[in-house]
C-alpha cells in the first residue's frame, strides 16, 4: 500500500463570531488542485472532543482497505 497523507486543520473560535466555513484548497505536486471539505463541530470542549473522535473513526471506516 502507498504511503498516505492526512490533511486536516483545527482552530477554535467563539461560536457567536463564526460567520461561514468554506472549503480548503490543496495543491498537488503535479499542479492539480483538490478541495478539502471543512467540518464544523459546536458545543462544549467535551462535546467537541467526543464528536471529533467519532468523526475520525467513521472516516477511517469508509476505507476498510487501508
């Protein structure tokens, strides 16, 4: 299996200050671009941590071959 790279980003903002979340753009070595969907999780620190854990687990369940 090829070596993989997981692209992600995280930052906390006060909920009332958040306006819009868009896509992130990734440029590949051959010059092509790819879009990464950004996800928003709101709640307490504990709720965010639990939801993030579940999200990561679900993400890798979509790729059972790796």
